C-alpha cells in the first residue's frame, strides 16, 4: 500500500512563529528536526496498518529543507522548487491515500500561523465563492486523481477545517491555537504518539474515507494585499481582475486552476520582494 505525504512546516508541534520556519534564523535547524521526526511518526504509524511505500513531498517555502539522514528509510522524498504540482507533487492514481501536515486557511481566528500559500500577501482564496485554504485545495487535488485525503496533522483549527471538508477524515492535533502566533503545544513525544496512532487509524480506515467530491467546474478568486499584485496577475491570459486587489479565473480542469494559482501566488512573492 502506497501513501503520499505532503509535509508543510506550520503544523508542527512547537512551531508558532515565521522565524522558526525559514533559513537564516536560529530556530530553523531545530524546527527541521522536529518536522522530520513528525514525518517519521506518520510513516511508523501507517506501517503498523499495512502501508509499505511512502513518498514525502516537501510543501514549505523553497521545498528543500528535509534532513535525509534522519528521514525514515522507507520514505522517498521530493524536494526543490518550482514543482508542477506544488504541494501535491508526485501524487498520482497509484497511491491508496494522502496525508497532509499543514495549517488553517488565512484569516482563521486563532489558527496558528494561518495563511494561504503566502503569509502576508494573500488575504483570501475563494473557490466557487466559498473561502478555501491549502487543505481544501489539496484535498481537491487528491480527488483529481481519485485519492482520498485520509489524515491532516496540525493545530485544532486545521483539524476543524479538515473535518468540515471531509467528516470521515482522521486528524492529529498536536497543538491548540491561542492566537496566530501562540499555541498550547503537546509534549513532543505525546505529539508524535498522537501522530502515530492517527496515521495507523487513518490507513486502517482508508476504504471508509471518501475522496472529496469533485465539482463540475471551478472558479477561483484570489484577494491580494496589494493592488499591484492583482494588476500584474491580470496580464495572464484567462485571468480577470474583478476589483483593485482581486483576480478570478475559471476552468473545468482542476489541475489547470491550480497551475494558474501557482503562477499568481509566485507573482505575489516576486512583487513584494521587489518593493519591500
């Protein structure tokens, strides 16, 4: 049984600030180790339920932060950026299920490090007029291949978001959000045990967790913090600027929607870096 793991940083127990998540900060190397140890706990739990093959896709920042020397020996990994399928790179219909380490969508009250792809520069994403975050968009990406999202790991707000999308899903809560940059964290070994047990249970229940039901068509709006970002995104064929800070694009092909989204959010990063 083959399991896909999309591993972001912000859901990790003990991680509450941006400086813990990026190179150049004193906390970063410690965070990397905590992150890999939680990934290993996913693998260990899933193996107890019969999973035999694992692909870990880095889903944070430059996507080249894994420590291969301490990664579980059963897990291959995908690192580097840019990836065609971004946080879900490597997923196809040969997998039995997908697992996400992640965080709540931008604007979630008390969601630890809540954001949607870009911390300061994306205010909100709306799919067919409904607010959506990375968890939801990645769940649809799994469904594109007919794969269920079986487990989400992160804070209690991410777990609540996942359950609202897929009531049957398993969740592993490793911290409780007190504000965007504050959490009540479980003891580290307790958090890893929660992950192991949740992973084991998710894989054991894999046939009872359905893929998120796909929509017939998709219209994605992105509201940015700056009007200049929307201005530049509107140069992309098929992207419409609907107000000073918001763009919209539509397609019947979900993968195409995500590819345009990747370009737009990368433009947001480029513009902010150029001007600030």
